[in-house]
């Protein structure tokens, strides 16, 4: 699902604007899958993005510019995503006899009944889901709307960074695209399966559940690695930057693991469990086939095993940068460890090949 601005372009870079960084990824299509042409993760200054809203569009734009430069990508167009919390979705019914242009016109006429904003303040898109079960001759149509300011602050940041945003997607739907890539890359098939993708980032954790490869549930709550960073700062008197770095590369005193890291890992397990319970109660069901762990917190050694042991569901790390070709100029050093945090950027980067 996307708000497509202008025509689709095959020469896109995916740009994920998260709370801590701008993540940029350029892919190309190969015979057997995808190749990484370039990528960069550029940190954002504190408070540039707060609760997914761009507080300082200029600072985000400058980070996009640095990311683009450091990646070396020559592409001019971008795909960006808005978080699901900034999006209203509604399933409506329309006659299946309508031609695409008639459907479009009818939706424009009726949409204001379903959307609590004036239509000139929103970006609106729709997708035909398929025949309506309860109404012969009608299709279920998914309506998606977001206030234009949510879309515009992202496209404006890209513009400052030297990229023209051509595709605006919605975060959970970008992960749907990444799931396709993960299956292709790893030669697996999730048809008939229920897969829970749990992304634990810096400030937010999100769960997307896919059944038969379609998104059936999504939820987002504040929890993330920033809490661990802040605890490290407090306990060891480190700056935010230093605390963030030692978390990845190590070098903290012996009491770090038992006193700080272990309790945080336990919190991650509890969060994973809570998120699944939310899904189970919404779904009237108590089963997922697999948990895929993503986001920067997936980099904590042993965390997938710990979650699997406690919850009893097979758990592994989602890494789109595993088993993927890379162009010769791409720095290999952090590639594999950055992968799990690149799910949104990755889904966006594939949008040029729809
Ligand atoms: N190897 C690692 N071990 C522990 N923590 C890590 C590791 N790598 C990254 N992190 C932590 O992961 C977090 C960043 O993850 P990610 O890039 O997924 O977040 P984000 O997408 O920027 O944030 P959000 O989704 O909340 O807006 C930071 O808190 C960072 O310290
Ligand atoms: Mg994130």
C-alpha cells in the first residue's frame, strides 16, 4: 500500500527516517534476487525526530544529505515511509463493476465520510483487497489516508538532502516487502504460516504479524535500546555517543552484564511476550509459527535464543543483508550487524521493482 507521488521510478533509494538515524539503501535487481549497490546509516542529532514526528526537518534533511554522500549513491529519487500511527485505514465496499477511473472518482466523492479530516488536508490512496464475502458484486477496498503534513515533512527532508520522494509507503507495509525479499534470499516459503516480525529499535518496538504473507496485525509501543543506553550513561558516567558505542563494541566493567544487560534482556523477553499476547487476544488464537527479531536490539548476543527459551516459539534474527550480493564498493565491515535494523529501508528500496 502506498501513497504514490508522481510516477514510479526504478532508480529509487529507500530512506528510513527513524528516531536515531537516517538509513539509506540502494538495491538493484539481479537474476537470483537483489544486490546492495550502496547504503549508509547516518545518526540524527537528539530531538530531530521525536515520537516519529520530524521536529527539525532541516536537521533531518542535512542527515539525508550526509547519508547520500557517504553511500556514494547517484540516485535522485527516494521512497519514504510514514509510521502506521500517522495513518488511518478503513475497509469500504464498492461495486466490482467499476472501472479504475470510476472507482477513483467514487472514492474521492465518498472518502470524506470515512476520514476525519478535510480531503484537501490528507494524502489518500486505496487498494482493492478482493471480493466482499458478505456483499455479492462488491469488492472490499482498503482506504488509506494520512495528514499531508506527515507526508510533507518527510518529502521536504529528502528534498533538502538532494532526493525527490516518489513513493510514500506505510512502515508495516514496507516490512511486507522485506518479507518477500527474505523468503527469496533464503529459499523459504511462508505460505500457510503465521510469522511475527518484532522490531525493537531505539525508542519504539513494533510487531507486524503476517499470515499467508499478508499483514494481519500491527502494534507499536514505546520500548527500545535507548533505555539501555541511558542506563549505561548513568552507571558509568558516559556520554550518549560513548554509551551507544560501547554497547556495540564492548569494553564495559564486569558488573555491566549481570547488573544492566541481563535485566534489559529480561525486559525484552517480557515485551516480546506482551506483544504476542496483544496479538493473540485480537486474533482469537494463540499460535505463531515463528518470531523474527529485528531492529538494533536484535544485535544483543543470545537474545533470540533467550526469547525462544521463554516463549517457546522458534525465534531467529531477520537479516536482509544475509545471503545478498553486494557491489564492490560497499563497506563490508558493519554490513551484517546493520542488517536487522534495515527492514524498513529494505522494503522501501525494493519499491522501485514492483
Ligand atoms: N549490537 C548491538 N547491541 C546492542 N544494542 C544495539 C546494537 N546495535 C544497535 N543497538 C541499539 O539499537 C538501537 C537502534 O536500533 P534501530 O536502528 O533499530 O532504531 P531506530 O530505528 O533508529 O529507532 P526507532 O525505530 O525506535 O525509531 C539503539 O538503541 C542502539 O544502541
Ligand atoms: Mg526503527
